[in-house]
C-alpha cells in the first residue's frame, strides 16, 4: 500500500481549495445575473454583475493556480507500508530506496 504522508496544514489547503471552487460557482451565478440584467434592461445592475463575474472568475482561477504551484513545491515523499502494518518505510522518490520510517 502506498500513500502520501499527511501534512500538518491539510485543513488549510482544503479550505483554500473549497473557497476557490465556491468563487468559480459564484462567478457562474453572477454570469446568470448578468444575462438576466441585460435581458431586463437594467444597465446599472448589468455593470455590477459584469464586474462581479470578472472578479470572481479571476479570483477563483488565481486561487486554483496558487494551489497547483503549492502542490508542486511540496515534497513528494511516499510512505510504503508492507503487509505488516507495524512496519513503515519511507521511499525516496528519486532512487526508490526504502528506509525504516522514524516516527
């Protein structure tokens, strides 16, 4: 069984990822509001909705991109656990060498 070693701040990373997804969905909702405002002839609300669409999509895109950059910077240390669950090994991603894990 091969699994990623958990990080201490995984909850913070998950929160940022969820906020990025919420921003993108809010951008989709604002785009719907923009279309409704344009169809109804409300020019002022159409301008507000257009600005909201741009800000929400840009913010969501930048947050997703930052998360991808953060994952690329993180160490990709893999923990290898054989059939015996009492014994864990760290696997070097470059050489594949297994060393006993120190907890």
